[in-house]
C-alpha cells in the first residue's frame, strides 16, 4: 500500500475538509474529490483519515514469476462473499442479536456491515455491486430518508430494473444523477408488495434483493421470471438461507412466491468461498504437480461455483473431499476442447478462459450475458488481456466467448502488463500465468473486494 508521511485529510464540523500534506498530488486529489479544501483548522475528526486513504491509495503494479514451483501447502480460504452478504441482510431483517461467524473480510461485505451498523443516512458503497443492490432493497423498507452512492464505475452500472420493481411494490426511490443509475435517494417505508414480472436473464442479485425483503411486504411477493433464467444457484442460495432464518419460499415453474412472514434470529456460520478456490485449481492445473489443501469447503454447498471441482477434472485437477475441506492434485487426463454453459457459474468464466488458453485447450463458453455488467465488461477485458499473451479470442454471439487455437505473435522480450479494470477476478485469474512466464498485474489491490489475503497466500509459491 502506498504510504504518505504526513496526515492527509480530516473532516471538520462543517462537513468541509481540511488538507494537511506536503504531497501536492494528494492535495489535488482531495480538491477534486470534495467541495472545499482548506488549510488545517480546528475540531478535526480523525476517523476520516483512514476512510480516505483506504479509498484512494493504490499498490504499485505487482510483477510475478514463479519458476520451477511445485505447490504443496494448505490454504485457509476467505469466507464466501455471497453467503456473507446475504447473512448480513437476513440477520438485520431478523433483528438478530447473534454474531455471524467466519464473516468475509472482503470489501463488499465490510461495506454492507458498515452500512448496517451505521447511524448515517448517506452511504458510499464504493465498487460493491452486491451491497448496492441488497442495501437498495433493504433501505426501501426501512423507515427514513437515505442516499446510497458508489464509485464512478458503480454509477455506470444499471439499477433501473430493481428500482422500477421496488417502486411498483410501494417504494419511493429517486435518481440523483443519471436516470437508471446510482446514486439514489430512498424514502424508506412499509412496502405493499404484490405481483411483478422480471426478465430471467437479469442479474440474480436483483431477484435476491427483492426476495429477502419480501416477507415484510403487506401482500407478500410473487415474481414471475420470464425467458431464460440465469444464475439459478444464487436464487436457490437465497431461498435456502431464508429458510434457515425461518421463512418459506416457493420457487416452481419460474415463479417465486413469498407470503408475509417474519424471520427468526439464529447464529450463523459462513462457509469458505468456492469462487476463491478456483484460482488454486488453476494454479494446480498449470503447475501440473503438487498438492494443495483448501480449508472450509463442503461437497454439499449453497454456492453454484462449487461446480469448479467437477469442471476442473476436465482440465487436469482431481478433488478429494475431506471433513474440513478438499485436497486438489493434478492428473493427466485433459480435454482437448472445453465447452460449458456458465449461466449458473458466471464468476468462473475468467478462471477457465485463462486456464484453457495456457493449457492449449480450445473452448467455447456460453451463458455469459451477465459478464458485461459486472465490475467491468469481462468479455472485453478477457479478450484484450489474453491478446497480450498471444491468444486471439472471439465472441461468436451475445453472451459467448471462444478460442479456436488462434495465436498471434507477441514481443517475448517484454513482460506483459495485465490491466485489471477495477475487477478483482481479472487480477486473480491472471496471476497464475506467473507459473509459466513473468507477468505484471496492474492495481493488484483490487483483490480486496473478495480475497484480501490473496497475494500473501500466493507467496507460498516462493517457499
């Protein structure tokens, strides 16, 4: 993390900001970020310093190369971000006095936790898309006037479908800037509920956000999902977790029905993250030797990304389930061509695209419709960055990505620099390339969104 030798910024009583810093670049950044920058005054509020620095400092680019490495170690994976975020909302809706055990320490979860524990009425959730969607629904049924905003990228991510749905159910939500996008002003109150129709191809987070607040709607909620429903495992995860908190959900024939009910508070234990596990599967596949033990994973899991264990068998990685996790080892039975519909596991697409290319396995992926509205346009990002390694990808149709084996020449004397596009999964999917060649990862700090300890764990490859 970049450090500054003098305190940078503090908040004053009048909500303007004071700058105390010899670093002119930082002072200019503050000037762009807030309305007024003044010489240090009195009555400064110290906590603002930490928030500002964590939001605006960046790590230097990270150069990696792991030569002649045989992975042989134990990894304590981070807790599941998806489960953690749902558990936080459900616990809040249940007015639970219990702590959530093994809560994720990633950015997305910590932003949600901070908002739920705050007395503020204005929330900046940064780049946390899950927090934006879940909190929008949560705040719409919580009495008060709220403002929720985020990073510049977040202000480009659509939220109109969720806002329209909530407003049709009795919420009152307004756009503060561009129509259909954050930031939002939310006037929280009791929601009427009723029947709505949604396109099943939208992000499952919209659907989950509505589901979790539905039990407190006066008329309950019925959602009819039209067309092809994507990311079904995430909907089923929400349904199963709501059941654990005492709420019955019916999901049949693409219709979700939730009657008015009350949640019950319970202690909750979050399992480890299968999405994070995928990068270690990639490492074992590329290394072709060794053994990695991944703690906290279960064969029976709410997480759709647990499918990684089955899928990587085709890329040369065997999974042995144990009581406290899994052990993964390489084998030599590789597919020559890989086809899969990732509609239920979209967060695995980057891992498999990079793995297939580096294993020289042609591929054709489908079900990637949601990748264009993630942290970045992941299809474009993969195409751009794999081209730097000499692999020419194509998009045969909307929501598809393919590689037919076509390669282009690259400058072997130049270390490729991978842009991460403010996307944690780009950084982690490309990091294992360093097993085969030197590589530079730009903005490696983005991994804090889901796996803050990733780079420390990766250093085990040097031991």
